[in-house]
C-alpha cells in the first residue's frame, strides 16, 4: 500500500512539473479573465515562440503572413514565470513591467495564472504545437 502511494505521488509530481524552459511554439487555447471564460479565436490563431529567455507572439491567419503583435523576455523560477513585455503592437499598460504568473504544465498544456497590474485576474491555456 505504501509503495503504491509513493508511485502515485511520483506520477502526480511528473504530470504537473514546471518546465525549466518554455522553448518551442505554443498556441493559445483560451482563458478566464476576471471570471469570464473565453475560447481561442476561430478566425486566427495566437502563437508564442519561446527560446531560452525571449518570446515572440504572432497572429497566424490562413492566407496571410504571421504578424508579430508582442515580444519580450521571461524567466522561470520554480512554479513562477516572470514575463516582461518589451513590445506590443497595440497600446499597452504592461510594457516593460515584469508580471509574475503561477505556471503549470500538464501533458501538452501550459497554464499561466496571475493578476495583471491593471487588476485583471487571468488564467490562460497554451497548447504546445512544436
């Protein structure tokens, strides 16, 4: 009985581990904003391409060249991801402001949860596509 409990805890730990790097391409799969659930857009996709320290966010729409709408830096410490947007194609109140998100990874889904400096409570879901 005790051994099966230890195996169960190990499996749970591995299933929800935080990555050391987000390296790869992730697609927005929806989120919850101030308690209101929103799905991913149907007409286009939102991608984030991460390397070891930077990310580039793109709008991807069939028939068009992907368009960069945001970029910045990030780092991971434990279950926290600190994201600093350094460019945004639209007016933004969070440019150059580090934002801390609680992060979890379950299979191919990355979840960011936190509160923006504007007070908005967010929980976003991103699926790894590459």
